[in-house]
C-alpha cells in the first residue's frame, strides 16, 4: 500500500535547520528534536511523505551529533512519524492510528476525510463556511434588472455551453483590466470554481496520476482529487507562505500531471504568493505533460494589500498553454449564484466545454444574467464589500483577544478567515462540542488531506455580521471553560517528547 502513495520532495538539511530554529534547545536533545519535527509535520511545516535529510547532513546543520539525529529519527519511526525505506532514506509519515485504513490507500476513494461539519441545530451560528451573505436590496435590484434583460437571451435556446456570451466578455475584460490580456474565447463559465476544478481534473488526469497540492488546502478540492483516484503530493504552506525552493523541487522531483495551487489568497492560511514566486512556479511547470490549475477564487478579498495581479500574468504569453486559472463570484459576491469560470487556451476551453455538456449541459441563464449585473456594479461596489469584511475581521480579532487570548494567529493580507493556532491538538473535539453549544465550525483537520494533521488549528471565517461573530467566539470560550480534564489527545504539542 505504501508504494501507492506519491512521494513528496526531499527537505534539504539547511532548510530543516531553518524550520527548527529555536525549537530544539532543550535536553535531551534527541527527544526534543523528534518532538519538534513531529510538530512541524502536524502543523504542515513539513509535508507528509517528504524525505528527511541524511543524518550526516543534518548533524552539522543543527550542530548536533550524528548519534542525536539518529536517535531522533528512531524516536520518530517508533511513534509512526517517520518511515525508513531501504536505500532511500527516512521519510515523514503519520502514525497508523491517525488514519482510516481506506484513506491510506490513495487509489481507494473512501469516505471524504475533509467531510463537511454536521448541520447545526436551528439557531446555531455557522462559522464553518467562509462566504458572505448577499445584501437583500442588491439581490432585489439586480433580479428586477435581470428580468428586464431576459427577453434577449429568451430568444435563444437557453443552452450556452461556453456560458452567456456577454458574461464571458465581461470576465475576459476583468482579467484584461487586471493585467492579463484575455479574449472571450479563453473563458468558460462554470457552475462555480469547484466545477471548474472538477472538469480540469477529469479532462487532464487519469487514475493514479500525481497531483501536487498545498498542505493545508481547500477540503473540497482535496476530496475531488482523491475521488478522481489521483495521488496528492502535498507541499507545505504556512502563514509565511510557500517555500519556493521546496515547491519547485517538489515539482521537479515528483513530475505531477497537474499542480493545484491557491496563490491568492490561500485557503485556509490567507497567504499571498509574491510575484517572483508566481513566475518561478510558472517556469517550473512549463514542461510537456504538466498542467497548472491556479485557483483565484479569493483574489478579490485583498484586505491589507492591493488586489493581486492574476497569477498567469507573471509569465510570458499569459503564463502559457499549460495554465488554467479559476475564478468565481462565490467569495466576493454570492456563492448562492453558482457562477464561476475558468480561463485557458481556446482549444482547452472547447474541450472542457464539451466535457461540461456531459455533466449538466450548461448553466442557468438567469444566474448568469445576475452575475453580469453584479460584475457591472464595478470596483467601487467591490471596495465597499472588502471594507465590510475588514470591519468584520476587526470584530473577530477583538472577540478572540477578549475571550480566547491564549489562541494565536497571523493576520493574513487577504481572504475570508483566520488560521488560528489553539496551542493544543483539540480542534476536532472542540468543533464537535461547539455544535452542542450552537456553533458550527470546521476543525483544521478538514484542511489536511491526511487525517491527523492540523488538529491544533481552527479556520475561523470573518464573514458573518459582527454580533454573530462575537457570540460565536464567546460560545467557543464557554466550551473550552467546560472542558474536562485535558488528557490524551488534548496534550499540549510542546509536551510531546515520548
Ligand atoms: C479556494 C476555493 N476554491 C473554490 C471554492 C469553491 O468555490 P465555488 O463556490 O465557486 O464553487 C472555494 C470555496 O470556499 C474556495 O475557498
């Protein structure tokens, strides 16, 4: 079964030493080194199935003896956080206890591990979803306007397999205005960004293909990849962003069929990939047989920075034929519309449109008319929306500081949520208990793609109205105040030295 797992990249000794800086000073050194590496694995600083440096290389990089490194690796192996493969070194792993057996096997679709949190009881506050409600007056106005526009498309059959022509033109114009010249023929309107990804996976990949993904990442994307019987190759992303060397190294070493990235703004960390790194990734994927799917669903949610230039604009010729950019109205406007799109070469757009016809024939004309009217509201409307999100984020920060001051987070430059560190691996248990207190929230574990990861993280969106956010945080604090004596899984991460 192990051979079926895709292998991630090798971590250079100097890089691991950098990641471990300040984490390994206590004694006994080998146990603390093992604990620190385990923490990095569980927090996504090191991907699962990445090759650890050779002992003789790590020892001088950490100024420790080779015996200490050897003992630390042995400790990791004993606890299931590393595996040795004869002749090919030591690889990071997760203990079997963290897995449902079917999920170890990437060839078996199994139950989706990023499963949506259970539905809350009536009256509960739902902060499991990072999406904004649509102001009613806007919906009413644009619906009325859409009805006035309907006679025109009503004269057509209603099937627009590429999307309503006017909407394709508007989306293309948006890319052009943001620095990526785009023609209508390069746009396929889809039922949301998720459908765009599913179409790309289904057209471009076959069972067993490797797909490079970020860890953590958007759970529905990870599940789509698993359900398509593809092998995810995880590359870590933290609030500090992507390790460029590791990312390009993983692209080179694993030669994935497709890479799926969320460069702006990454879900769940909110990180933004800098332009230079976008160009590097474009270069590293420009090889026959590798596709790059760039999910920019959250790109409009630029809270502390300018709206990022589309990723593909960082390469010559619009990034190249191998790039598929995905966008959606779900985050900046309303997910209830189910309108998204992809941008690709006209040839690929034609193939994807043909495939889409086999899924749901084409999208709703009325929804696309509404989408067009919303886009017509222009950047001023969007700026107000972003202001509103900023205000809600401020409310969430204040509530967390007041009720849960021991939690920590890094303020992301954009996106719709905070990736909060709870300091102890209790996220799933907390999410379960929170439901009984009327709060639906997603454990960080949903974003891992591997059971056992990110158990000390919660993703907390700031999309609800301020009063609901405050109350949700107050209730989470109440759940923690009632917490039974902490034991077993609830131990602090730093306590782990066994
Ligand atoms: C990164 C990312 N991609 C895609 C989606 C799904 O978007 P849509 O509603 O357009 O399918 C989401 C929704 O949360 C997301 O965060």
